[in-house]
C-alpha cells in the first residue's frame, strides 16, 4: 500500500484506551506516526483493507518513542489526566483527546463531599472520617438542643391540681339519668410528716429500693418501655417512684405513645433535680389510685380500714402497697364487674402473697424488724366496700354489668373507666327492673322465712334476667337482695346448675345434626345420620342403662355403667320398654329419654348446639358424660335468656348486651351495632319452640301461662334439689329465673350449694314452683300494653326414629271379660290421638307439687277413656274407676297415662318430674 493512502496518526492520549491502541499498533507492524499528528477518531480505522489499526504507537515494538513504561504508569497518567477518555468533538488543544502528561482542572470543592470526588468503586461511597465526625457532633448537638428545649418547656406538676376522679354518668334506656358514680370519694392531701414510716418503706421496698439515692429515672427501664411501645408491644409504666409520681400527675394525658413517654422523662428529670425526695414520696402516695374510688393514701385508709392513714400499722401499709399494683386484681372484695377472673378468692390470694413479699423485703432491707414482721402473717381486717347508697338495690348490679361490658367490648380500659368522665347509655328499662324486683320480693316474702325455718330457709337466693329476643338487649336483671349487702350478681354468674332447662339444646342438635341408630351401626357409615322428628320415641324407663353410638353400654373411667334415673324414680312411657316420644318427654321432663338422645346425637353435637344458641364454653361442664344433656352446666341467667331467645327468633342468635353508646368530652367513643348470626335453620328453631309451647300449655310449666299470649319454656331441677329454674319466652321477651341456696359470705371460700328440701315449707323445690311463679308475675307486668304476637308455625321435620308399631284398636276378648263388659274403644276412634294432657296444677285434685295418689283412682287420667276398671290399656291411658285391677294399670297406647296399678292395691306414684 502506498504511503500517500495511509491515514494520519491519532493523537496520543492517556489511560487504558491509549494502552490498547498502542498494543494494536504494534501488532500491525506499521511504524508509529510522528508526534503531534491530529485527526478524528474515525481516522484510526483502515478503510481500504478493512483491517483495524490503532494509530497511537505508544506500546508498539520498533516505536521511536515510548511515553510510558507500562500499564501501571499509563493508569497513573490517565488518573492524573482526569480519568477515562471522553467522546466529543475532534481533538486538538481544546478537544477531548488528551496528550501525554496533560491534567484536567481540579474538581470544584463541595461543603459535604459525598459521594466523594476523585474516588471510585466502594471508596466513592465510604464517608471520610471528617464527615463521620461532623455528623456525630451534629447529632449530639441536636440531642442536647432538643433535651434543653424539652427540659425548659416542661413544668413541675402541681399534684393538688391533678389526679382527681371524675364521675361516670349512667343512663336508662329512655335517656333518663340512672346514677352518677366514680368520683364520690374526695382525695385528701397528707403532709409528709403524716405519712407512716412503714408506708413509705413498704413502697420503697417493693417498688424502688434505691429511691432515696437515685436520680429519679431508670435509663434501662425507660429504654425498655420506649422499645416496647415503638414495636407495638405491651406498655409499661415508670420504673422509679419519681416516674410513677409524674405518671400520676399527668392524668390528662395517659396515652401510651413514644412522644408522651419522652415528655414523662423530661418531667421526671426536672422533678428529680428540683424537688426533695420527701415531696416526691408525699406526692406519689397522695396521687395514686387504690381502688374503691380512692385517690391518695388517706382516702384509701378510710375505704379499706375506716381509719386515718397515720393510724395504719405495718401490715396494713404492706396491704395498701400491694393494692397499688392494681386494685382490680388485689382488692380482696373482688372486681368481677371488671374482669370475671378477679374473684374475691383469687384476689385474696394475690394480695396476701404480695403483702407477705413486701414485709419480707422490708426486713431484708433493714426497714422492719423480724419480730415486728411476724405479727402480720394474715390479711388485716378490711371493710365492705359497698357503702354508697346511690348504688344500693339493683342499681349497683346494673352499673357493674355495664362496666364489664364497656371494658370487654370497647377500647376503654379499666383504668380509664375508673378515672371517669364517660356518659354510658344502657339498655336497662327502669320499669322492667322494678317489676322483676317486685315479682321476686313478692314470692320471697310470702314463702321464705329464715327466722321461722332456719335450717331450710336460710341462704336462699334468686337471680333473673330479661332479654329482648329481637336484639339481645338486656332489659332487666335481678342480681340479689341489695348490691351493698350481697356481692355476687346472681343474674351474671352464680355457679348454679340449670338442670332440665338444658334439654332444648339436645333436641335442637337432634333435629339439626341427626342421630345414629345404635342398633344399625353396621349399615350406617360414620357420617350417616338420621335427622330426628319430635315424634321420635326413646325409652323413658327409670334407671335406664345408657348406651354409646354403637350400642355398647357406656362406662366411666372406673368401668361402671351409667343407669339414668328420672325425678321421682318413675318410669314413663309404654311398657315394657317405656317408649315415649320426644315432645311428651320434654313436656314431662323425662331424663332417661333425653340422656340417651344426647348419646345418640353425640355430646359434641349437643355442646355445639348450646354454644351456637349463645351459651359460653367456660360455663359448660361434663361435656363427655351422659348427664351433660340434662344440665350439669352452670350458665348465667343472662346467657340462658339469650340462648332461648335464639329459638324465639327462628334461629337468629344475638349476643346479649347492656350498653348502646359511650360518650366522653370529645364525643361518641363507642356505639353498639347488632350483628345477628343464623345459629339454626328456621325450621329447627321453630320446632323447638313448638315443643316448648306444650311444656307450658300441658306440662310442667303450666304455671307460666299468660292469658292471650303464646309462651314457650322449660322447667329445670337439679340433682339433690340444689337449684331450680324456669326459662321461657314470648315472641318479644325472653326471661330466665333461677333459685338456689348458697352461703356466699366472703369467709366461706367453698361456696357449697345447699339442698332445698323443705325450703319455703315445701317438700321439694322445682322449676315449676317458685321460679315459674316469679316468671309469670314479672312477664304479666312487663308485657302490658304490648301486642300479643304469635310464634311461626313449624313445618314437619326429620324422621320418626323408633316409631311405634301399629296398634289394633279392638281389645282382646280376654281383656274385655276381665276389664269391662263394654269396650271403651271403637274402631272409628282415631289411632293417632294426641298425648294425654297432664293435670294442671290448678285442678282440684292436684296440689302445688303433684297429684295425690289415691289408689289409682284416676287410672292414668286417659283422655279418651280406656277399659274401665283396669285403668286403661286403651287409646290414651284410660280413666279407670279404681286405678286398675290388671297387670299394667294404665298402659296407654302412646306412652301416657300409666298407673302401674297392680291388682288394684298399688297407688299411682306421684311424679316429681312433673315439676322439674
């Protein structure tokens, strides 16, 4: 190739690009261009031959000049020259091509050199020590400035202007005021000299042993509290007495936030620096809340011991120091209105343990002698907290119930509620509360006479609750004789078993979930069930041997069989198996039939039906025992009324509630919203109601009849006659009434239920006696002026399990000869006649608790007559002249009206289960 076609050489440049061009030029074998030649970047490429030749011969062999000794030197030169080659216009003195040894102008200095200029890779992003030092100094300076400003802005609180209790105002359902409560105890300020030394050192020993020497704050505790709050964990108070004093003084802002915590820290620092320890201790004890509405030591001393604070001994001081940890859980009187677990027994154990620990620490730290400490091994004698006359009668129970609802269903804590300032609108109707109280007192005064019958009529208690069926609103309760005298709310929690009032849940489970045939288990799969009709029949035999699903006999852990007895040890139904349909078994409260039904359905299904209806799991007991189906559980009257209301509303379950709205100075903070759920299909619930109607119309609950109104309900009596219930409802209102004997004096920790044989001068108390009488009297008044509504008509449901075989209506010739010359049953008589109507308690031949036995004179009281002299064996039992001369006495076709006459000499047994 001729010389004139060769492209002019490229100007030399620094950096890796120059090195590469040098290497390329060396490999081409061409001589390097003379220094100083210029050209565009495109000129470096051969256009004719297509081969590429880099014009810079800096690294090529045979070059006339080598500006750099190697790659390292080239890189250093490139760095001095300003970095990598830049693209741009043509080279030259002002162009981007850089000659050997040329350097770029220095970078402009920045105030904060970050990212760092002149650095590459990770060094470019690594702060210099100057920058780090500057940031640290700035951060510390900012903190000092903030702390200084915060310290200057906060003021030492005036304890006499803080920690005052405000009233909570409770309203009836109609908006009228019920009571103002919460601020009735005025706090009194004590001087340091009036505070017992034992009280000061009880608090120091338990709360802050270094109080007299520390600076007033606990950095570790503060850091822990802030960290917990920042991550949304459990909040906590101040760690030192100084911080707790400040916390008490800041009652106008008790929010658990980081900003409030920092404010508390600044105030604590200032208080610790400016106030004497004596002032801090006096302020803390004068501002703390001790429960029972008492703010300050003097008010607390009066509330618990009815004495001035300066008269407190070491044991009483240790007691009050323990109560400071939280009166809800340390007041030995209990605080079940706030928390059901804060019972008198549980609180007594807690405060005793804490008090003894405080005394031990006082000895350990040298504040109390061992000899003096040994004088206080038990709780000091404390007084009844309920002395507020405004809370007497039923008002105290209503307020407690509303308090409990607010704490457990809103964001308002127990501490906030105790500080007051809330307007609480309740569901309670004043006239209904008064009418329920009147109905109970009427029966109690007329029948319960503890002075006349001290062995049977003492410790008799009643409880009741009335709930709106459509909403669940609690309209009225009866908690006991007086809130200031009787501490347990008998409407809310008693521990009394509900007996046979539990049977409707068994029936509901049978119609919803079905039964497995214990005799046909081989043909049925584990999930194959038969839905049950109320016409299904089960054995009403007394001492019935209870069986499992598969037909095997149920046995307890000791291998013992279960023989279920009926009240009065009476077998009911058609001999020889005493089969009785579920409607009649409910009507006459036959235990054996419903216990076996529960086993066939499955006790887990029965439990679920009870829970779906509205009972609480913690009130259900013995869920794996056959007797579970007949009410060994102890739900409250409120829960029983609410659960029965579920049947009244065709299966819609509403949670009972007592508060509709809560307001404070900022407006409404809570408003109740009804959220019913469909617990049962409508037809299941309506069929339960239809069965329970017959209990009132013709059965054990006939005392509860309301003229012109449809009523459904069930009686209940428990083993040993220790409690009796009646729970019933109309379409508008559901009410539960319970009666029992229980000595609940705080000294009696066992709370043993006592038998009621002879109580009220009656042989035995049943749900159909005093409880149903109270129910009747209350409902008559409570429903005045309201329309008489009807229950929905149920549709047929399920299959008839254990259906009765067809019965030939014509008696045999032998029976005709022996029993009556004229048969009393004709072929035209209907075969499926209804069950016989049990005698009403108001009938002349029946007393309050059952019909007198006159040698079978009534012969089973069959509805359609029977075979005359033998007392029955006819369609519905017979009405034999003398109780029957035959073997079976009153063997009715459908299981009713038996007399068990036996040769004319055995009287008809009195059926105690009639009143169960």
